[in-house]
């Protein structure tokens, strides 16, 4: 059941949950989401934000569950952010499934879903002020996707200002993004606790991602080699191999067995600074980006 409430200040949709008396509030504008949050704040509630680009899968729902464990109120944003897509990337075909997403959030116990459009987030004229990390723009995802992290940091900073959460939850699957957001929060003094959420995997190990739906069935099978490679590296490390070159070369050999998998990078890095490590130690990240057929996938494992 769904009803709409409007007045001069607030025009939001309240999506009633079956068998519960709580409701999911859908806010399309910045003033709507702020008004909704203000009323929860007035009751002394804490707020957690789960930023997403929609096309929600179980991995996103696990972020909502984690957010719920930390705060009274969970705000999930759905916004496909054009600023983080390069001119030749998949912005136009990025999967969008807003109705299904809202239904899932309604079941999952999210309290507010913020669904702005591009004009609401960026206004009519292009942004002139950005948040950027020049160091990260030249390494790994930053090097492969110029401008990507400026887009991510800028939109996340905007979401933080709009929602002003106590907590924000991000998946560890985008490990470089997570490290960078932690640094932004620390260096720019956002009073927000960042929570990294474990990667959720399909039964065969493939990390859940909205882009997995681009894989045809052959490539979907091939893609399982990514996680197998990462777990092999982790087992080698656990058995006492600490030399990063040795570990990485073993992984590259495994991936080379399939000519349809093109590796962008496989590296052992500090998970916050993303500095490559010549010796592997506990807590370091093994990061992998590869094209499987036409689809580019990311995965990682923490040693
Ligand atoms: O990880 C994502 O889905 C996006 O990069 C984020 C954090 C929602 C910013 O658009």
C-alpha cells in the first residue's frame, strides 16, 4: 500500500510496510530528505547513510542491515552519479530498477530512501567546486578511470552535507573508494563514522555487483576465476609466502589460463593509502581488476 502526503514544506511518499507499523519515506528532493531527517533528529534518533547507485542486490541489503545495527534510522540514497562516469563509460546503460529497489528497501527496514535526480543534486549548471585526491587519481581505479574518484568524493561529500549522518556504510568491494572516503572524512573533518562492510558473494564466490548482470553465461562462469585466484593467493600467504612478487605472479599465472580474462591490475596494497607492498602482511589488501569478456570486474581480499 502506498500513500502520498503533501504540504507546502514537504512532499514525500510514505510506503507502508506489510505487517509493520513503520513506513519507508521516499524523498526526491534535498529539502524533503532534510525535513524527514529533522523530525527523527528531534526525537533524538541517530542516523546512518547507505549511499548507492541503485540496481540493488543482496550486497546492498547487507549494508542496510549493518547500518541498522549502528543507528536508529537508516537513510539509503539511490543516485546514479554522472560525475563519476568517464565519457566512454556505461552511464547511459548503467542498470536502473527504481521500483524494485524501493520494494527491496521497504522489506529491508530502511527508513528513508533519497532518490534525487541529476538537476536536484547538481543544479542546472555544471559543478565548479570538487573534492579530489590527486594521489588516487593516478593509481589503480583512478588511473584506469580518470576523474572517477573526483566524482565519487564530490557526490559523497554532498550526500554527507545533505543527510549529516552519524554513520555511513560502504562496501569493501570498492576498497580504493572505501579507503579514500575514510581519508576524506578524516582530512576534511566530517563528524561521521565510516563503516566498511564485508563483500557479499554468490555461492560460487563471485563478488556481488550491479555490473554482474552484463555478463553472459560463459563469462559469468569464467568470472569465478577471479575469487579463486584471490583465495589461492591468501592460502599461499597463510602457508608462509610473504614476497608480494611471488604471490602476484602465482595469481597472474592462474588468470592467464583464460585468454578471455584481461587483467588491469593485481597488487598487494595498504587498504587505506593503496601504496603497493613488497612484503605481504596481515591486513593488507590483494586487489584485482579484470575484464571478463566485455565486462570489467573488481574484487579483493584482505590478508
Ligand atoms: O559505490 C557506489 O555505488 C558509488 O560510488 C557511491 C558511493 C554511491 C557514490 O556514487
